[in-house]
């Protein structure tokens, strides 16, 4: 006689422990911060964010945050291009910032003052900036002076076409270096030194460009002032310099122009074409 199968015992599903309200709040708060922090960083560093007149006045005097000053300068420059009559309220600040302690601020300031040749004190301030210790500041001041019809900065413009030779700031052993051909941003690290006490020093590029060569093999000791590397100037720097020399260049500048006429991958077509036109313009003035 067949037996009735005994039903299998029911398996009671285990319930998962629920997250406490406190932990849920912490979880969501952490997730929100992960999203919020990059946004706040972008919001505070993006120079395209519109500033009110009050914010510009505040930012131009914010010595604790040089990037705020830079942000305000960019906004003033943009308003200059749209002939905003309110910008003259900040012209005295632009003249003051020509000697500011932070290179990036001076560099932006030199560019901005070139946007309005009627600005009181701009011409004289730019002439003073031709002696700035930073190559890019000297170059931007010289480029802006061309807009004033002033060719005083012609040597500084020609300097923008030349490779930057990077010296060793101190004695030590080269322990690391970027590879030749690496794209380098201004103030980007090119190499690292280590002194006899184990202290490390980063060697940075004064310009944006491409690393042409590292002159010292890794592991070799160098003396202060010894050549460490050579950086070729970036496309935009070369482009602006060639355009300026088209207007103010002299015969002795042709030697700096000619390398950019070569048909090589490192020289974009627009730069090569500008170099050819710049040479023609210089030679036509010397006839």
C-alpha cells in the first residue's frame, strides 16, 4: 500500500538586518558629498562663472585666494571686449596687480591690460612688467604693448619662440625625470633632485610646451645652475609671438622665426603659415 509522502519541512527565510536610520543618513550624506565636492571645486576654480560687480571688487582684493583674483581679472578682460563702461572702476586694481606676488596673477593681469589701450596707467605698468622675473609675464606684457603701438618688448616676444633651458636650482642627484616628448604644462614637474640629506626638490617648467630633452641621466649628480632639461614652447605661445613679430619684428628676429617654417609634425600648419607670413613682413620692412 503506497505511503503518502511526508511534506518537507518549511524553511523559514532569514530576514536581512535592516540598516538603522542613523547609518542610512550617513550613507546618503557620504554619497552626496562624493558628488558635491567635485562640483564645489569646479565652481570655485572655473573662471567662466559669472561674477557680479560686487564679487569682482571683492575677488580683486582677496589676497588669501589668488585664484579669486585671477578669476576676477578674466571677467574684467571679457567685459573689456564687450566695452562694458563699468570696468573702468577696477582699472586702478589692474595697475596695482602688475607687481603682485603670484606669477599667475601677474601673467593674467598683463594680458588683461592689453585689452584696452585707453586704460590710465596701463602702458607704464606694462613697460615695468618687461623686467618681470617670469618669462610668461614678460612675454604677455610685450604682446600687450604691441596693441599700444609700442615695440619696446620686441626682444621679449622673440624670447617666446626660443626653447626654455631649465637649470638645476641646487646641487643633488637626479632621481626621476619625464620622458622626452612629454607634454608639459606651465609649472609642471620635469624632474626631481635629491640632496645628500635625502631631501627632494621638484624641478618645474616655466612654460607650457613639450619636453625636448633631459640633459642629465638619472642617477647623476648635478651642480647648481647646470642644465637639466630643455622645453620647446607650446603652440599658442608660438602663435601669439609670430603674430606680434609680424607687426614689430626686425631682421635679427628671422633666425627665431625660421624653425617654425619647417614641414614637421611638431609644427601645426597654421603656425607654419604664420611663420612664413611673419618672415615676409619683416623682410618687406627692411627693404
